[in-house]
C-alpha cells in the first residue's frame, strides 16, 4: 500500500493510463460518459468530455487485482473529487469504475473527504 500526496500532470497521467491499457485486450469502462476500450478513453479526453485534471492524489490502495485511488482536482473548471477503482489483468488496466463529484464547500461532519 502506498499513501501520500503527489502532483502528476494531467497529460502525464493520461499518457500513462493509455500506455498501461494498450495491449491488454478489452478495457471495460463503467463511467457512463466514456466508451469501452482505450480508444473510448482517448476519444473522451480528446473531445473534452473527460477534461479532468487530477492535482493531488491522497490515497492509493492496491490489493490483489484491484487498485483504488482518492484524489482531487478540476473537471470543467470546477473543484472535483475523484474516487477510482481499477482492475488490473496481466499488468495492464482492464476495467475501471469511478465516483466523481464537485468538491463541497462544507461538510455536515468532521470526517473529511479523504
């Protein structure tokens, strides 16, 4: 398990995600705005549908074939929280789920988001 803040550039993250996925066969996507496959992810990024910039990764947790990340950044100019779950197969990204929401100004509890 690895934890801690990082500041990857958006273009760097996108290149790594596409590189890790390529050659792995089918990349199954559960985000309703992005089509399956590496080409679906690439098209969403190029078309601006998924213009997310992850500015800080708070947690990365890996167990077995799954990797979970918690991060924050900007999506279409709005401060945003990103929770992502990836399934890895043969050292390549094979499947992706996410929860994405606008970062609230305040919370009804003191637990924080991360």
